[in-house]
C-alpha cells in the first residue's frame, strides 16, 4: 500500500532521519525555517501527528513535559534524570514478550513502544 504523504511530512521525515537525537517540534520548525520554503509551526505539528499515526515517527515526553520526535527505527528505552534532564538510551528490552502477547490477545497492531525510567543520574546524585 502506497502512503500519500504531503511535502511537509516528507521534509520532516527527511530531517528526522538525518538527526542523531530526538527533536522537539520547535527544533524541527527552527531547522526547516532556515531553508527556502519554511513551514509554519502549526504545519509542523499537523505533519508530526500524521507521521505518528502512520507509525513512522515516535514521540517521547521528557521529564520537563517537552515532547521530542524521532524516526521509528527501533523501540526506544531510556533512563532520564529528573533534575538535569539527561536521557541515557538503554539497549535492552524486557517487554518484547509482553508486546507480542498484547498484540495477539487484543488484536491490536503495535507500531512501537517506549520504556522510560525516571530518577537521578550520577552527577545529580552527588550534587
């Protein structure tokens, strides 16, 4: 099935695939504003919502309440410090088995999941 994406969605997806970190909608807006055809902030949010519903963009809410977006390459898991906001990726996933069971028992297609632990990093624990 061919997905019909808007030019805005394609531009945002292209930008996210080149980033090494997740970006907020404001960051995306700012980066795209520098090019010849800037996008309005409302268009960025609408495009991100459409890409999220398509299952190609993942959104995480940080400890400070900010939402950040990235391309869905794999499920994401993090340790996030509630004091300084540092977010450390973890490469283990203890919930893949649960995900498979939920898809089967609830007849629900899961695009991705996130797992985030909140606490204090070493630096903030010592200060």
